[in-house]
């Protein structure tokens, strides 16, 4: 099954305590060939962007940067593995790491809206 993310919206349903995303954070994905981009905001995030590559199995390798409500610029890297749900929507299982701040790691789960 080939996953395609163009014009899909995702929101976190769970995440590590060191994440700045909340259930109010909305990611709007765009995809051209295997290049994925997204703008996102909501919750603790004023504005964010990500860019990544979609692999043949639908997994995504990405980098992100965002400005939080405290006015801090935060950066990180993330690997997402997709799961197709029975209703046809996509769930993303993410492992990520801050490349700024405390350089901590975490996990998040996002689901297609």
C-alpha cells in the first residue's frame, strides 16, 4: 500500500511530556513526488514548518522548526511510520529528537483528521 499525504490534516492524539504539540496543533501536509512539506500551528506552537522525504513504505524522514508561544525558535528531526486504520485514515507513529533546547527525544502519535 502506498501512502500519500497531499492535502491531509493531522493532529496529535498522544505525545511525550517534552513535546510542544497538543491536540490543538494542526499539521496540513502537502506532497509533491516524495517531498513532503507542512505548515502547522496551535497549542504551544505559534508557527511551524517541516520538510521531509516519503519513503516507498510511506515512512517519513523529516526536519522541523517552530516558534513557540514563549517566542523561542525550536528545531528537530523526526521519523514517522504510517499505519492504515480500519476507517481508511492514517495514523503516524513518530520518534523525534530536539536539535535545539535540551536535545531530548520523544514519541508522538498523530491521526488524520
